[in-house]
C-alpha cells in the first residue's frame, strides 16, 4: 500500500505556492503522493473561498519535487475541453518527469459548477460525454495521428506532440459513486478506481468492487484502488489494523484527507508525522 495526502484546491489550500510547499514537505517526509481537488467554484455556509486553478498548481507542485506522485482527484471532464486537458496533462507529465496520475469523473453540480456558468447539469449527458472524452485523451496522448467522431465531440485527424513521458500513457483513475456499479465497470477498462460514498467504504465493499473489475477487465496490468480517510488521530495499533484490513482487501493507495475547513498548517502537521507504518 502507498500513502498520499489529499487536499482541496480552495480555502486554506487555495494558493498554488501553498500546494507546492506542501508537496515538497510530503516528499521530504516519505509520502508517495499528494493529490488535490479540481474545483472552479465553492460556496456553502462560509461563502466563497479563495481557489487555485488545479492545473497551474500541479505545474508548481511538479517543479517543487523530484519523486512524489501528483494529480487532481478528480477532474470533471465534462466541464473541460478534452483536447485542452490532454495538452495540460501531457505538459505536466513531462514537467514532472512522468509522475502525473490523471483522476477523472463526471463531477456534480452541488455548488453550481455547471449550471452557474450556463452548462447543462445532467448526469446522463455527462456520462455520455465522459466516455468519449476518455477515448479522446488516450488517442491524443498516443502521439499518433488521431481522429474522432462521436455524439458529442469530433476531431479531425490531429497529432499531439510531444507525448507524455509515461507509456503507454498517463495512468487514469476513475471516480465511482459506490454502490453504483456502472462507473466501477467503466473504471475496469482503465488503471484505477477512486470510490466515493456517503457511507463508510468497508473492506467487504472493496472486495465487491474488485469482483466487478475482474469480471470486466481484459488487461493484466496493475489496477489501483484508492481510498481516503484520516488516521492521524489514531494510535499506531488502531491505524495499522484499519489499513491492513483495507490492504488485504485490495486497496493499493491510502490518502490522508483534508477538507476546505482545514488549514494548510493542519495538513503540514500530518505530513511531518510521516506516512502510516504497516
């Protein structure tokens, strides 16, 4: 099991320099990754909050580090132009020396990140767009001549150079609202699964997800299961028992997660404790 820090891109984390500094600290203290959220607008009881563009921040994070994995978990592809995302991701992958992981989902409209800006908030529409966008990313990252004709997107033959450093492409982790099974089946055709649920995801749930993945998957390449939680307040024995249970079920990445109400100092304190020890 690998260990990462996961922070928002708003509130106390809404500054690219802060995110770059935290990523540097995470690398220095032995963490395997630092992942950020991808939002463009936030408004709840606390009102609007400062926010950093995730892809500008990822570039800063790449330049501040040498080893640690980075990425946005997750980018809502239907509110982005897939060819623009393909360029951004390939650039960050090369800038980082091949350390980017691409997290992708359909997003949601809870804060109006679609409807506020005149976009259709339909999940059905976004699901259709999402499948096309994933195919477009893979095609453009190939650096070979690529064309596409779908219901929502059309690309005349184009060749994107340079290719990402990672081969055959940048790893793609798919977000899935568990217990819905369709997004788990979708994820099986890519490189990893980031399950999200309003209820606690148990090791038994992870095993159920992996059973679906194995039914759908045709590749024998490694497949990641990525969970988030917080063990920083637990004693070592309690944390070890929890994480060993998830690792035994098939979880490959554990993220220590923070929220918009947390501060960068909260995250820094946890980072400096070092990753959990199994």
